[in-house]
C-alpha cells in the first residue's frame, strides 16, 4: 500500500513523523462506459470550448474568476498560500468524540509512524485512549487545507477529514412541519426501538446490491434470462400509525418463533 501523504503530527512541541494511508476502498463494481453501437470504450477529452480542439495536460492551468477576469495560479502559488502547513498535521484542540456531529465526518485515513516516531506515536495513542479524547487538527493535502479529527482504533490512530462549519448547509431553507405526538404512539415507537436494539457489529452489514449485480452480470453473460423482481409491500393495510406500530412490534416475534 502506497502512502498518500507523508509529514508529521504536531502534538505540542512533539513532532511525530507519519505516513497517511487510505482506510477505505470502494465495494462497487468497476463499470466501463461503452458506445452502444460497437461496445468501444468511451474516451474523455479535455476540449477548448472556443476552438473545439483537444488540449494536452501540459497546457492546462488553473484559474480563478475575479472581476470578470481569470487569475492564473501556478503550483508555487498554492505552496506560498500555506507552505508552513504542507507537511504538518497540527493538533490545536482536544475534544470528546460525542461533541462532533456525524454530519461533519468525511474521509478516514490510517496514520502509520515512521521508525523515528514510534514511541511518540504510541504515547499519543495511549493518551487519547486514557482521556477518551480526540484531537482536532488542520493540514494541507493536494493543495487544499483540510480539517481533521484524530482518534484511536485498536493500535492505530485514525485521521478523519471533517468538513468546515461553512460547508454545512443551513436548514432554515427546509420546511419540516410541526406535529403533535400522542403518548401512546411514543410508547409504541420506543418499544419498537428497544425490540430492535442490539450491539453494533459492522461486519454483519453487507453490500448486497453489488453482490446481486455481479450475479446478474454472470447470468447475463451466459444468456440466462433474468426475472424482474417484484417489490414486496410489507403491511400497508391501514394508514393508522398505531396499527402500523403494533404490526411492526409483532413482526420480529413472528420471525423468532
């Protein structure tokens, strides 16, 4: 596995040399885009919108529109904007994990120490475990400043990129109608939640869609006709909320018997 980034964690006056690795990989199938006529691969081209001609990578630059005029940026401009942050994950604060709303979470990465940083890495990891805290840090990745939360998972320190507050849309634009909840409905809903409550085990949740899609592809390659699935409607005999809740509570007990 190749590191995506190398640098150091800044923990007070302690520097911990680390490498950053992707913690996830997609489970979806890698589908190619093809021409319907002869199944040739579709190729993407970078085209000049004025001339219609293809532009080579070496002739492409990045620019920002300012007062109806583009300001072209070069690689050194991005480095100048945050040169001191390009190789450091600077922890500025420590917080309790439950204080960070899940809406802020983005991409997870593994942080692995270099040989010279093993002891300091272990110290930070164990200190985070002992205090039950997580570190809030900023760093630069691919010429863009990112915010992150550093937390522990087993023997690893996980870096989760998190969104800045200004990236979260305001809910004022959305209209959620207010409605009164009947005590009996609330009691029934709580009972249903308690009935379905168990210990969280991520391994029992599988990407069944990808699995079924692959089965379909294999069957189709052999010329097998695939029957179109019919949507199964669970109980919907009544629109009465209490009746639906009662039927839901009975569902699991029937399966278990």
